[in-house]
């Protein structure tokens, strides 16, 4: 193979700007300072997680927070409220049916 042919087929190196944008969101978590989530942010994150739609920015904020306990406590409370509302609905529907 000719040396000229092999050098002409080399690929250009990517610019630093394009390589920075191509990083996976989970790799950028280190760049976010740990913070304590507010009530509104915590509620939005739990509802988005329950439905299964979460932006990469919110994902980074959630996993970059300093403590997991607000999410655990909020999850327990939301689960209890969900189960309680289902029980109330079922009891109401069964009593109305009789």
C-alpha cells in the first residue's frame, strides 16, 4: 500500500467543543455542585420518575445531590398516599355497589 494513500484516508480529529457536547449526561454529574433539593424539585423529580419521563438536566441534579434521604422519605410518603387513595377508592366503589 502506498504511503500517500494511507495518509490521505486519515480522519480529522474532532474539535474540543464537539467532544464536550458528545459526553453522556451521567459523565457530566461531577461538574454539578452537590445541593440539597427543595420541596418543589423533589416533588417534580418523584412524579417524573413515577411516570418515567425525566430530562437529563433533572437527572444530573438528582444524582448530584448531597443526600439520598429526601428522595427516600419522599418516595415512602408518596407510596403511602398512592396506596391510601387506591384503598379509599375501592372501599367507596364497593360500598356504592351494594
